[in-house]
C-alpha cells in the first residue's frame, strides 16, 4: 500500500505518546482520582479516543482512518492553545499562590513534555496531510445526450448538520479546556462575563479552526467523522483563496443555519461544495464534470 511504511511509523509514534500520556496521568494521580472534577476526567477523553482510532487504523491495514483523522485534527488545532499557554506561563504573568513555588521556570519535565507534544503534533500533521491527499469526491455516473459523464452530489442536510455539530463541539471543548487551565494557573485570568472578550475568542477560534484545518488539510473533525470533503465546481480541491473566503463567510450572522436552504452561504460565496468522499483508489479514473449539473 502507498505510504504503508510511513503510516506504520506514524501509528507507532502516536500510540506510544498516547499510552505515555494516559499512563502518566493515571499513575501519578491515582491517589487523587476521586478528588478531581468532571472537567479533568473529560479532558482525557480525546487521548483515549485517539488511541482507539490509531489501533483501528493500524489493524485495519490503514483502511479505517476516519476516527484517527478526527483525532489528528483535534491535536493540530490544540497546538496553538498550548503555545499560548506557554507564552503566558514564561512571560511572568502572576500565578496562583499554589504555583508560585514551582514556576515559571524551564525544567527537564517541561522540555520532555514539549518535545513529546511536538512529536505527536508533527506525526498528526504529516499523517493527516497524507490521508487527506487520498480523499476524492464520490462520483456517480449519469448519461447526457448519449454520453456518459460523472458528477458529484452535494452532501445532504443531515451530513451538513453532523459536520457543524461535531466541529462546534470540538472547537468549544478545546477553547473551554484551555480557558479552564488558564484559570487554574493564573491570577486575573479571562473575565468571561465580558461580551467583547467572548466575541474575540469566538471569532479568532473560528478563523483559526477553519483556516488551519480546511486551508491546509481540506478537512475538519466533522468531515472526518462523516467522511465528506470540500471540492470546487470542477470536483477538485479548492484553492486557498476559496477557503479564505469560505472561512470569513462563516462570520456572517446565521450562516450556521444557511445549509438548511439549497446551499450554505459560505459554500455559495466561495464556490465550494461539501460532498461525500472516497479513497483515490476507489474513485473513477476517467472523469468528465459539468459544474452546472452539480448544483443541488
């Protein structure tokens, strides 16, 4: 299989890092497990799901990758928030009194943790890039004037709703988990009663989320789970300019509900479609597309 050796290396790295992370958490905190709040336990769920996803990916001989791609998206989007935390941590920002004795200073454990995080995120980025390249629009055959043509059909409202719901959950989970961590470590953390602060966090998160994941990897966690992808009117991967326009169109009020119509606003304005995806080896080699036949 193409990239088989690369997928093996990536799978081993991700599995080892996640086993280390999960094992470290439970081994060093087993005496206090009953004292933790719900958010602390919930924060471990992505690692558990990622470990399940990489095992499913490896033992299916790299065929069942939707679950793993979801985790890869999650990990990649989480990195900027970890960088934000480290910048705040080492910038001399006032810490809570119970952290004054341990930081901020660069320790061996901090260095090891950072190296492991970068190794995991790099493996996820390379793996997601390779897996995304293997995705193509699912085409169906149709006959027009006695000639056979292939066309794609935009994903239905159910898939679009699932995409949106999963992406919102993942985005909120990462943002809330980060703000919760900041509140634990720092004095004068974010005042979430400020509407302007909430709007700023929301807008920056939306732009970063979609530009990073759709702009580079042409996917999001929602699209990984539903096995859909983004194409232009010719059924090919959109240009970055289209993804840029698509991202900022999402900031239009009520755009999140626009897919309930014939076509979502961020799709119509950017000339893109969300369609069901297949692996390249399953796609038809000879393709004739007519964009006007694909509007649905």
